[in-house]
C-alpha cells in the first residue's frame, strides 16, 4: 500500500529512537500531585500519530497527531511538573506541548535514559515531518489515507476500499466514476489493486492538468524545459529578473531525473518539485530572513505585541500561566504585559486584578521569559509592567528582574551621554527593556540626580480605566500609586506617561516618554487626526490595548492603527481570530523577528501622509492587482467524524490597508471536492498604498443553511508577494501549517 517508503518513515528506517517509539512503553502521566496514572504510549505505524492506553471509552481520546505537537520539553519545564513533582525526578520528566488549547501532557519515564529516548525520538519524527517538501507531504498524506482505507490490511485495495479511500481524501464521486477508475488501474483484472497498480492509481489521482498546461507551453526541447526555456518562463511568467546561473542552480536543486539534469533540462516532475518549494511560493523567499535595516530608531518599527499576556483564555475567570508567555514569545511577540499585584508570603503575583482569573508568581513568569525570549528572535523584548504592588513588593519585583535577567536587563541608556533618540533593534539584541512609571527624567542617570527611595506617580492609563469602571459614579480617586526607586530606575527607553494632546506631548514629553491608548481613543485619533498621530509616532512610541469590555478576549482591527504609525498594537494572542491572522501576516517577513520597519512616509518628518485622504506623495504607488484562483490541493476535511462529509470549498481574497484599498472578492463554491477543486476565477483589485496593504486568502466550506466553516487561510504583506504562478500554503485558525494543503494561483501586480 506504500507509495514511497522513505516518505512513510521520513528517512529514519533503522533509527533506534524510531524503533523505540514504535515499540512503545509505560509512562507515568501526571495531572496533579494525587493524580498519577501509568499509561502505555507508542508511535503508530503511520509514524504520524501517537496511541495511548486510556481508561475512557471515547475513541478520539486514545491518541493524538504529531502534527498537533508544538514542542517536546525535557525536564520539569511546565507549571504542572514544577508544581506536582519533586526535583528528584527532574531528569526523568518530559512534556508534550500542543499547538492548540489542548492541555500539555506531563510524563515521567522510568529512567533518565528512557526519558531522553522519548524526547529524542519524538523530536526526530516531528523534524522529519516538518522537513518534508510539499510533494512528499502529499505522498505521506495519501499513503496514510490508503492505510486507513485498507480495512483488512492485506496491502491490496478492493473497489469498496477505493471508495472509502476517496472519501478519506475529501472527494465524493458517483459509483460509475469510481468503478471506471478502478477498472482502468486493475490491469491484472484480479478485482483488487496492488503493487504497480496502486502506483498507477496514485499517478492518476495526483495528475495536475494546470501544471501540464504551463509546462507544455515552455517545454520546447524534446518535450522538456531546457535551461533557456526555464529562463524564459521565470522572466516572462514569474517576472523574476534572474540569470542563467540561477536557472542552472534550480535544475541542480529540483530535477529528479539524472539524465535531464546532465542535459541541463527540467522534466515535468522537476518542474512540479520547483513549484512546490519556496521559490514557487507566493511569499518572496528574499523576505524569509532578516532583510530590513535593523539600525533605525526603535520607534520606526511595528512591534509584535501582546495584551494581558498571562491569560490563556478569557479576561474574567480563565487561567493565568507562564505557558501563555512562552507561546507568545515563541511566536516572536516582542512586547509582553505583566499585571503585578501583591501576593502571599511577600511574593508579587500576576493576574487580571479584581477578577476570578488565577494567579501566577511574578518570579516564575520572569524565569519563563528569560528562558524563551530569544529562541525565535534575537531582537529586544519589552516588558510592559502594570504595577499595582506595594513599595515592599515592588522592591521584590526589582530584585527578581535583576537576579533572573542579569546583564540582559537594560538598566542604563546606551552610550556615555544623554540620548536624543532610541537605539535600534540591532543595538538592543538580546536585551530586555522595562516599560513603566519612572520617578524622574532619564537624564538623572547621567547627572547623578538623586530621588527619594519612593514617591507617588499616576497609575497606568489602563489601570486607571479599570479602577474608574469599578467605582461608583460619585466616587473619586487620586489614581496615584507609590513607586519604589529600585523599580523606577529600570525604566529607560519606555517611560509611561499620560496622553493629553499631540501638541502637549510634543512640547512637554521627551522621546522616551510614551502613552498607552485604549482602542476607542486610538481609533478616534487614527480616524480624525491621522497625520498628527503619524508625526507623534515619528518621535515617540505608542501602545494600544483592547477595550475593557472585551471580556471574551476578542480583538480589535489592528490595521487602522498601523496605518497611523502606531508601533505597539497589543492584541490578545490567545484568541484565534481574523485580527491575530492579520498580525501574523504583518510580521511574517523579516525573519518573523517581531519587528517590521515602517514605510519611509511614516518616518519622514516632511511627510503629510493621511490614510483617508490620499493626496499625491511617495506613499501613492498605485498598483492593479490581478489574482486568478486556479485550483486547490488536499484540503482537510472539516467534519472528520462523519466519513461521508466532503468539503464544498470556495476561496475569498481580501485586501486590508488604507480605507481606499480595503476590498473582498470570492469564487463560487465547488461541490464535494476538497482534494483537487478547480475554479480558474479572475479577480482585479486597485491598491493605492501597497506598503501598508495585506493580502489574505481564505478557504471556506460552503454551507447554505448556516455560516461557512474555515478550511484554511494565509495572509502576507502585498510587498512580499511574488508575481506569476504561485503556490499559497494554508494555515489553521491558530496559525499552524496544514502540511499537504494549498492553493494554486496566478498573481500579477502592475503599475497604475
């Protein structure tokens, strides 16, 4: 039943760690100090799912897919293991962390060696899955569906099993078509498909007419593409100004036929390999790594930012966790929020004050931040402190910040004299910046000005807003808190101040003094005073946070705030939604480092850019965007519990940017085909300010009776798109790649 054995085992045949996983073993599953149960775990033969013995009768609870695993951590690296186990079992512990809201699986092996084998084996298989190219992912997915369809496990496929297999891969066909396909492949007329007949069936199934048409148009050298033919294709169709040397490298990299490679030609199989790799992706591979100038002042960048980072769910009663910080930081979030309150035993805690959300120790959060801050990005992390603590516990906070973060914590301005502007992300690599209240001006660090050990300052805008909402109408509060000097002195480039007007800020605030705006205030300023807001953000940082009424942890649209040059547009990272998808798209390029350089017209003091009124200026680079949605491949089933449930896909293309550019268009839906639906539908959009535009592709399962279900999506900046025939990968609503799924499109962005 196997199409390609190497794909089935990710090239790990004979690997002792893989054999260990396939054999399986007993592990102690930990849920609390009293709940510890021995469970048998093993890797299924598909090398894609884990099976676990369970006391429950529900089938769906008996295992999980390795594709759903975010990471495997060795040691007591989760809150659960630290809380419910002793240090003596440190080297026997490991945890499986999932991409979704599914709870971590905390496990204890019988020995240190066994724990390391589990971790090593799982990491090898997960890495193998991630390293599959799209063609291999397709083979692996189809191979697994074939195994499931082979009910009697005889490595043969009957007509009944073939019909079951087609439903598995999201195709609904009538019986006559299935029988025709079966007879065409059953060359031995044995009534079953086996060996080469299954391979023939696979080739018929994965045949892509649209690729054949494109290839045939340029394959003018004995039925193949010569290097000259490929050069013509790349220059004319793909609009890539490439050289003959580049073409030869592509042939060397992707051609699977050695004779064709020797003849400097590309076969159809090689061409398909090229189309399925990053050079054939809609996302420009030049933008995959750090490609922007990272030495501009910090306020010249959009900064990926989180609101109430400690929360895993809603704002009123959900859990607070160090895990929420880890997840945000691993998504390259560069500004996290810490709501700090007095805790028991003199230890400050973090939680959403005056709510039923659980509490987590401040020091545990700082340890987690220290551990994970720079795993995906080396650029600075801003710790936004919302401080409600007594002076005594503020001193404890300062101690933890100093002792845990060490030299990575910025406690002095860079250089030997008072700065007049921010340093850049490059200069601040690997550093932590504290955002919060400060008792005096920053120049006090150079002229030896002394302050009292403590003093009163106004509360953060967000904290004051929360307090006002809780007070009775006639009650008044000074909204003042006492601030410890030890904590105050740690605030260098991000001193929190109250915002009054742009004129007041310009005349009274230094560059390092920044305001936080609730979303309604910020949206109003972006709508009615955009140019002034943009100029304010040329000198200072601005932080935006969601309204207090968003108790469900929903999000606001970040695009109007980016249009106004706001840098720290804080969102609820724990909530899968369109707004977070736009955030993921905004920060997709530049190495996913969490910093994106703003366009020049949002940084130049002479600029009069207004997103609403697009007068002539450098921002006006009008483009006509032609998008043809050609086809889709291997779309996932939405309702996996119903075998006969087949996707009826449609595709929507959306543009987000300045108001004049916002648009949305969609295809018709295709009935009962999620495997290889074809649309060949053309769309045209006018984009006036491409440097601020995001393009979003959404695939939905059409439902006439209720709202459509999401199948997959992908968002990227307009300026990071490649022209020509391109593959569009698809992500889940939580931002994980759907391995074998994708769209095939034609993109052409023309001037004017």
